């Protein structure tokens, strides 16, 4: 009965807890971030946040623990992401993650969620690859469908 309340509380707690890392990153996190990751990766992440700040933080917020989420939070702060967008992105990503995990736990039991966690931990790069492939395929089909609608039939 309290399922939805728990999901909301966990999502809000995660967003508020990330404010500490955001403050560190906003005050001087660029040097910290540059020490932790290679320069080309820093430029890539910084570019992502310049183009799509919300999505660049929301998607990592949905991913399970092997994902270096604090790195993305620091990158958002270094990119001077607006605080409201920062909080909404983390809240949205965590909400979707916790909601899905809660539904899976209710439907299949806690053992199922543990099995999914083990798959992500053992085969993280394969799962990420499959997700990226599915996303690219979906975007390709969407763009192709849009082109068909624009070209007149002869």
C-alpha cells in the first residue's frame, strides 16, 4: 500500500543527497574531475552536458550500481547545470529505476531483482551495448519512418 510513497521518498532522498557532490563540483570540481578521468573522456562528457544536460544525467541515474554515477553528478556541476534541472533529472531517473525495481519485486519477489542485479554486475558492458544498439535501431527506424511520411508517393 505504501509502494508509491517509498518510491517517492527514495527518489527525493537520492536527489537531495546528490546536492553535496553538486556543491563540491560547482565550487571547484573541474580539477577534481580532470584528475580522475582522461582528458578525451572529460571533453566527451562535458560535450554531452553542453548538448543534452537533462538526459546526460537522467539516464545514468536510472542505471544500476556499477555505473559511476558520482562522476556524472560532478560533470553536471562542472558544466554549471541549473539546480532545478539537476534535481529533476536525478529525481526522474531514480524514480523510474526504483519504480521498476519495486514493481519487479512485487510481481516476482526480491530474488528476481537480485538476479537482475547480478546480470548487470557480471555483464554490464554487454547490457550497455545491447541497450545502445536497441536505442540506435529505434532512432534509425523512427527517422526512416519520418522520411517516408515526408516523401510523396509516385
